[in-house]
């Protein structure tokens, strides 16, 4: 499992919208970066902050449903199934996203998580 850089995470966050103002410009506050892979993302426009989780190896070991879910995600580019989990965010109590890479073609895209929302 490869580690993602802050710059890579910031660029990929633009694929989702802020839970408050609905824009798609985000930064990672480098002052909040923890050694365990917990970061804080923030909207550039409204400064809404949310957790960015980057330790996916630990997450997949402790969440038994995740490996099965990752095998079922379909790539929008090549339509094949199966992705690698790069990092995840919890944008709000109703919205969480996995940032994944297709195992077949390498396409990177966000996938809305249904396993981490609390409705």
C-alpha cells in the first residue's frame, strides 16, 4: 500500500464539493498532520474543516467489509471492477468519500461511501 502525498490529496479533493458552500477548492492544514495519517482538510472559500484519513492499511484491517466493497466498485473509465483505496474523507455526517484508483487502468476517482454515513 503506497502513501499519498499532501499535494496529491489536495489535488484529488477537488473532485468533491464542500458540504457547506458547495465549492470544490480545498487545502490540507499541514499544522494538523498527525503521524498516524490523520489530517484536516479545509474549504478554501468557507474554511469548513473535515478529517482526511490516509492510513488505509490500518483501516482495511479493522473494517472487515471494506475489502469486499473495494472489489465491487466499478471504474467509470474502463468499467472494470476492483480498486485500491488511497485515502478517505468524512465530509459531513451524511457524506463520506473514498478516493480510489482502478486496478485495471489506473484511473483515480472518488466513490461515495455508504458505510460511513450516519443518517
